[in-house]
């Protein structure tokens, strides 16, 4: 979908993007605050940002409870959600174009005038506990927080997060909200038919009754390597694994596309060098690799599930193919195929208003940088063997890495697998 992007800075200190998509039938809004779990006033209430998020659509200045607010919000099919991460809390809405102003005003009411009360807090603490307990049974969700801790991030694992819930009181909720939900700490992205509504949108946003506050600085950790970690689960019938190679900087959009091409070559299809060959050999049903970004670093992540009796053979294959990459043994035809695939994904990546908004949100909310979508084809076409090998070597040589597995095996097997990851 054709679109144009404009950054606006409001008088109250908030900043954001207005993405105009001519003839769009929906409008999406994202309102972001740098106020996730890492910004809790102390570790004893670590999960507080998550609880604030759950309470965000409850009682407020106009509606007595969540049920009343929900009924009004969704009566024409509109949708809302919110999510919390280590650094962020973000509120999202999607609605039909004809009611964009009504929904934006309802969003304003929810974010600026919550009425945190004991009954809703008790309910939502229970809901958050249920959510996190459910994640304990998802081995992939279980291992990644443990890997973050292993490389030096000051985070809690799932069990530790659950244990902080009883400590959270209404006064803590109000304190966290007042400190983090401020106009200077607010970023937003509104996408849809916005061009001819710009003045109305800005007027609405500048009337949000939030304290001025401050834009919180990004939190930096001292990252380091870790020994292999086994999270033992007696009922696990195979190994769920994840390992990461870290570079202590955030990749550019061009570098991310370059690593995307490499990940496609290694794990993208049934003909890929690691996943495809592992499938051919009957070693693994599913595995993959990707690059993820924190505010201050980038992580080359591999994950999957493998039977214990196939694990060493799979990791031997991973090691062999990774060494080839580091030695520059990549076929030009594989690079060209990865670039063609990326261009196809680019063409399919902006079919909806939400997809367009998602693309800009990932980088803008973290760094304030606007990566223009129309630049992507030119960036993809410039991907080459030299850039791929240089980036792979940067990740491998950084000295920051970790390997975590969930299973019922002995630790000796995990140590054996880690030995195979020395490139």
C-alpha cells in the first residue's frame, strides 16, 4: 500500500509518526511509553508494568469498569490490545475509518484517566499470574528469559516474576503510572487516512492530560558470555534449545536485511543449509534462526526442538555450516536466491495498515529512527557476500554468547552440544 510518513513533535513533548495511507478503510493507533518492567522502582515489584497494562482498560474517569468501557469501545467492531516488555508498554487500537475520532478519544480516556482500584487489581494480578504460569509450560518462553539473565541482562525469569506479584499494591500501581505515563515519555504512530485530519489528530493528542515528565534513558547492561544452562523438566520428551551470539550494538536496517538473507540461506526453507539438510537427514522437525534487537545490542538467535539421540548430529551440522559461512564459503546463487525471496517478502509486507505500522514501530519506538519502507528494495539489492561474512564474523568474535536448553537429559549432553558451538 502506498503511504507517506511524517514525524510530528507536539507542544506537550510527545513525539510520533503520522502515516498517511490514501483510501485506507481502517485506522490504527499505537501509543508507547518507555516504562516496561525494567523501569519498576525496585525489583520486588518487577512485574508492575505488566499489571498496569492489564488495568489499562478498566475503570476510568468516564466508565465505571472494564465491562462498560469494552462495550462502548467495541460496539462497531473496533479492537484494542496492550503489551509490555522489559523496556516498553504499548497500547494499540484498530478501528473502521468512519469512527477514528471516537476511538482515539476513548483511547485518550483510558490512558489519561485510569481509576486503579483494589478489586480490579486483585483480579488482574490473578490474570497475570495465570498468564505467566501458562508460559511455564511453553519451553521456548521458559528458556529465553534465562538466556537473557545468562548474558548479563538484569531481568527476572518467569518464576521470579510470578513471585513479585503479591508485593504489588495499588499505591505502587499509581506511582509507576505517574512516573512513566508522561507526555515527554510518550511516542505514537497513527496510520490510515490521516493527511486531511492532521490538525484534528494533533489537537486531540495535545489535549491529553498527562504530566510533562521526562523521556527515560535506555538501560544498558554489561554483557558477557555464559556457560551452557540446562533447565531440567522431567516430563520433557525432547530438547528445546536456544542459543545466541551477541554484538553489543544495534544493527542498521541494511545490516538487518543482510543477516536476514544469511538466515534464509541457513534455515529459511526445506532446501536451506542447516534446517533443510537436517530435515533430509531426519534430525529435526523444526528449527530456525533470526536476528533480534534490544535498544543497545543485536542478537543472532537459533532455536528449535530435537530428540536427544539426534542432538549431537544436528549440532555437528550447525557447526559445519557456520564455519563455512565464517570462511566465506557461500555460493553466489544462494545469495541471489535469498535476495529474491526478501524482495518478494517486501512486496507482501505492506498489504495492510497494521503491517505498515508494525514496520515503522519496531525501530521508531526503540531509537527514534525512521526507516523508510521504500528504501528496502535498494538495500536488498546491495546485499553481497562480503557484507554477510563480515557481520557473521562480528557476531562470532564478540565473545558474548549463551546456550540454554530445556529437557530431561543429563547436563553432560548439554555441555557436549555447547562444545560444538565453538566456531
